């Protein structure tokens, strides 16, 4: 009896792609591994997607769509930008490697275009010129992307260290800092000892970064209105 071929579709390929991304680094993602997951030959994937990049585009489009669905902030431009940043961070934190996907793709998907357009609408009411409005949005979204990515990478680094050695990363860092002079690492050592680096990746750190961006934007607006 001839073996029946697995039934695949674009939706099944994208679903399997998310599963594969959730199991490892985006660098390990490949059409061959995706085909193995689906139980098919790799060439069969190209009937649905021209390349791995094409899959990335569709996945980024899905993330953009979820952000749009969950972003309902009203109010002035500041409230809208805060709501947007919080929503982006929340969604990216739930989808594996989604930050990398958003950074590696171009706005060639309808939902990515809608997402970009919605971001620009947040600052449309301000007196900034079009170039400045674009810059505010780019600065904000890059801040959120790198905040999420940095937290993701930090967690991976800690996990890797714990697998390789029994000693906690903090204990090794303490020993290293104790071996360095005051001029070399004094301020860093005091901040580390006081636990300030533990704020990295927290809501408190995220909100402070947002505040800096909003205050800077407000200052530019006020300067233009003089």
C-alpha cells in the first residue's frame, strides 16, 4: 500500500514554524528542519513559500496583526504611545523569536503596513513635521524591540552558564569584581552590589525608558511651538 503523504497548507506550515522557533534559536531555523517537522520533503515547501525569508515575512505579519488587535489605547499622543509600547512588548514576549522576526523583515505584508500606519497615527496630532513623526515612532519601536531582545538574550545567557557550571553567575561576577581595582570597576561594583543590574528587563526599567523617550519628544514639540 502506498504511503499517504501528509496534508499540508500554508497555515500548517506557519504553525509548525512557530513550534520550531519555540524550541531553539532563530539561527537554527531551516527549511529542512521545517520539512522534517511536517513529515515532508523540503522541496514541497517551495510550492507554498518561495524562501525562508518569505516565511519570516508571514510570521511577522501575524505578530503585527495580533498587536493591532490588542492595541486599543485612546487619549493624547503620549497615552497612545505608552499603550502601543506596552502592547508590543506584551505580544513579542509571547511569540518565540518574534522580535528577531520583526527586525529581519520588510513592511511588505498588509498587516505590517497596517501596524506601521497605526503607529504613525499615534503622533499625527502633534505639530512635528513628517520626518520627526517617523523618527519618534522608529525610536520608540526600536526601544521596545531591543528591550525585549536584551531580556530574552540575558535569560538565555544565564541558562547557558548554569548548565556549564555549578556556581551561580552572580558569585562568579563578585569574584571577578573583587579582583579589579577601584579605578577599573568601582562604580560598576557598587551598582552590582546594590542590585541595580537586577532591574534590567523589569517593568520599572521599561517604564523609565519610555518616560525618557516621551520627555524628549515633548521637549522637541515645545521648542517648535516657541
